[in-house]
DNA sequence: GTCTATATAAAGATAGAC
DNA sequence: GTCTATCTTTATATAGAC
C-alpha cells in the first residue's frame, strides 16, 4: 500500500502551488482542473488521485490563511491594541501575498461560504474592524476603523504586489504609520 | 423591422441589472447565461437576442465605470490636488457600489484585459496613485500614496457595503480626512 | 502514481418556429 | 421578442489498465 497518505507528497504540493497561482489570476470559478493538469504536465485524472474534488483543493489552499485570520480575530477579542492588530494584518497580508486576489474573488468566497467547516473569513474581518473602532464607537470611529483596515489590508497588498520581494521594513513601518494616522481622530 | 436598435429596451436594462448583481456575488466566470436567464424568467436564447455574447454583457456593464476612472486619471494628469483626486475616487466608488467585488474579481479583470477596446482599469489606478505620490516620490511617499488610495477605494467600498443607502456626507468627509492623513508624512 | 477512455452535466452559442 | 431544440465545447469526476 501507500506510505504516502495521499496527502504529504511533493506532487500534491506542486498541485497546490499551481492552483494557487492560477486561481489568484483567474479566480476559483475561472480555473479548471484541466488547466491545473496542463500546468503540471499530467492528466486530469492525475489531479484526482491527490484531491477528490476541486473544492478540496480550495480547502487545502485556504486552511492556513483562514487560521491566521482567526488568530488575529482572537487577539482582537482579547483587547490587543490597534497598532498590534494592524501590524498583524500587514504582516499576514504580506506573507500571503501569493494569495492576493484570493480574498477578493467572489467565486472563492462563495465556494468557501458553502463549506461550513471553514469559518467565514469575512466575519473575522468584521470583528477585527469592530475592535479597531473601540467600545461603543461613534459612526465616525467606525469609518476610521474601516479606513485603517483598508490601509493594512489592501494597501499592503498593493505595495507587496508592486515590489518583487517581500515587504521591506521601511515599507512595513510606513504602512503601519499610515494606518494609525487613518485611525486617529484629529 | 425593429424600432429598438436591440440596445435601448427595458429588457436589456433588466438583463444588465441582473448580470451585475450575480457577477458581483459570484464573479464573471462563476455566472452563467443560464443563471441570468433563470433570474429574468426567460430562456438562454432570450438573452442572446439582446447580447451576442457573455463578454458583450461585461463590456456593457463596465463601460461607465471604466470611463469614470479614465476621467479621474485625466484630472490626475492635469495636476489636480490629492484632496480632489481622493474625493473623486470616494464618490466614484460609492456611486458604483453595486459593482463592489467587480473590480476585484480576477475573472472579470482577465476578461476585461482580453478586450483591447476597454482601456485597462488597473493602469489608470496606477497613474492616479503615481499622481498622489507626487513628482519624484521617495519610496515612503509611494507607500503613503498606496495607503491613501486604499482608504478611498477599498475603505469606501467597505463603508458603503455596510450601510444600506449611499454614503452619507459625514461618512464621506471622514473617509476623505482619513485618506489625507494616510497620505501625509508626519 | 499516472495514464486513456468515458460518463455526465453544464457551459456558450445558434437555428428556426411562432 | 421569446421560445424549443440542438450543436459544440468544456467542465467535474470516475473506471479501469498499466
């Protein structure tokens, strides 16, 4: 029988890497098993040996990002200060920059939403934003929290996409400072 | 013959409205003609009387947003100040909030990129961001420009999505102020 | 572990009746 | 202007050989 549990092999890892690239570029719905197989240089059936469905590929891809976001939401619930939360969002976004486009692909979100075991990534974001807004926030404070979150999330994604390597320290510092300025009332 | 040039009717408008909703929710690739026809209560062929292809529906949907962004890029090229540019982005994003998810759907961008007549919306964004960064910008200034743009674009989308109606004046003012703070060096 | 072949469903799109 | 019926392609997924 198989020493590989059909889950730890290098081929599986390559499939995930290819799927991630294609789905980031074309979205989940726009990426077919055939396309992934072509990139891998094998047949469609070859893919199905490693994953029993296309959704399982998505699950495998998003497990880590979802867990990372859950961790940030947890820290928010425990009263972590805004600078820490925003810094964590910046670092996570930069670390997962290969996933850029993923969190904003409607078909990915839709497929993800249909899988109950994957706790909703958007609901975690809402909780983090609520934490940034502080207790009993005014309407203006809520808007500032959204603004700061946008800087840490989409702003970081933009900066990371523009530079070939990872986020540099000065870039990170500048993003965090900008997010904090956005959060601060005058 | 047809007084309607097969382009001005109410049915066509309904198709576009339904397509916009579905594509915002599921992405371009994830939305089928059959799905649109179901929502409309007609057959697939009925759709094809009004549009000769799925891509033509996308073109029709995105013509206005693309033009609006081109206009902002034009004002940026003519040296409009940051407050004006950021305000314009906020207003545009709020006005087109029904399109939320659209500009971030990879399959939409991909399909749009394959249509040469639709000038690339992302390249316009890059130009606006460059204008925000100012002449001969430092690396830090470029990051701040991205941050400010993120507030005006994604921050506004988030606020608009959270509130049922359009963006209120206080919300708009708060977003613009936050974007300008993000843009400003200490 | 990967292949060919195939089943089955859904996609985009057209022909022609009404 | 909308229908049914159909064509063609592509999609997910499986069966069974090697």
